C-alpha cells in the first residue's frame, strides 16, 4: 500500500522544502509547510501573521497551540494524503497530531550544522512560485530573477547568520527528540541530506514506493 501520510523531519536547511516540491509532483500528496503558511500570514498582515512574525524573525518557534490550530483543518481536509514539512516540531505538536491523524512514514533528512549555515546563507527564494535556489550550487552571483517564472528572488529574514545559529540550537533542543519519538513507532527512515538533491530524491521515491 502506498504511503500517503508522510512527515519530513530535519534541521533548517536540510532540504525539506526542496524535496517536498518534487515529492508532491510525483505522488500527488498535499504539501503542508507550516513555514510557508506562516510566511503567507505574515505577508498578508493577518492577526496570526503579526503574532508569528516576532518569533520567526528571531528564529524561535511559534507557540504550539497557534500552530496546531492553524494546521489541523488542512491536514483533515487532505483526503488524497499529505506531506508535512516543518510540522510537528515539538513533542507537544506530535502528540496533538497523533490525536487526529496517523503517520505512515517519517523521512528524517540529516545535515551537519556547518553545512546548514553555508546553505541557508546562500539560499534565495522566488517570491512568486516559491522555487528554491542556492548561490553555492545553482544560482549565479547577482542573479535576481527566477529561472522558472521570472519572479523576484529574495533572502528570507531568518536566513541571516545570527538567526540561523538560534534556529539550529532550537532544532537540536525541541525537534531532534522527535526522531526518537517516531523511531519508537517504527516509522523513521533516515537520509543523508549532504548527498545531492537528486540523490536524496531518488532515495525518497524508493522508500515511498517500497
Ligand atoms: P520553516 O520554513 O519550516 O524553516 P526550517 O524548518 O528552518 O526549514 P527551511 O525552510 O529553512 O529549510 P529546508 O529544510 O526546507 O531547506 P531548503 O529545501 O530550503 O520555518 C520557519 C519558521 O517558522 C521557524 O523558524 C518558526 O519560527 C516557524 N515555524 C514553522 N513551523 C513551525 C512549527 N511547526 N512550530 C513552531 N514554529 C514553526 O534547502 C536549503 C538550501 O539548501 C536551499 O538553498 C537549497 O537550494 C539547498 N539544498 C537543498 N537540498 C540540497 C542538497 N541535497 N544539496 C545541496 N543543496 C541543497
């Protein structure tokens, strides 16, 4: 039976968003990225966005209950299956999720701190289609437009060097314990995020179709 309830776990910059875009094209799952949903709330200046912005700009986590209230309806509506990217991020979020959805597999993408810093400092994102690029790998210095749609490329506020360090610390403290939480349920598959993104993707496809 195909695996339709999938969680992407890993430190900031491990490649969750990059892989998610390819996985949903291939498997038709609904991509639910709490980071993307929050950034949209911030840009529309909603009440939630105004509350979340301060936490996000510092690289801190947004309070659990706000996140759970934001994501629950979207998960329940995803009849064809979902790919969770950035959720759950704390044990409290994982326990809340378990009360209304089952998880078939957790794809845990690992990446060392030094590589996280290097990648995030070089990341640029398209404002229009969300395509993700990197100055180190696939974007010429000074290039400011998206090769896919012509949209403007920008640097996320939380990709400043001082904020990246805090995000990684919080990942280790609050999110990494979920590897053990889901290992106890027998659903974790670990991937090496340092491999090229095409290699990571092939491995994920194999795991999801096994
Ligand atoms: P969120 O947007 O979820 O950020 P994150 O988890 O820190 O993840 P990133 O988007 O930074 O990294 P990624 O793994 O997707 O990497 P990417 O594919 O872009 O959250 C942002 C904020 O929102 C949080 O800090 C928090 O405040 C709040 N928030 C969100 N969810 C929350 C929750 N559940 N609870 C509380 N607060 C929450 O890749 C990175 C770069 O590397 C790119 O440039 C890419 O081109 C490159 N790259 C990717 N893969 C490879 C590869 N294999 N080889 C080489 N380069 C690669």
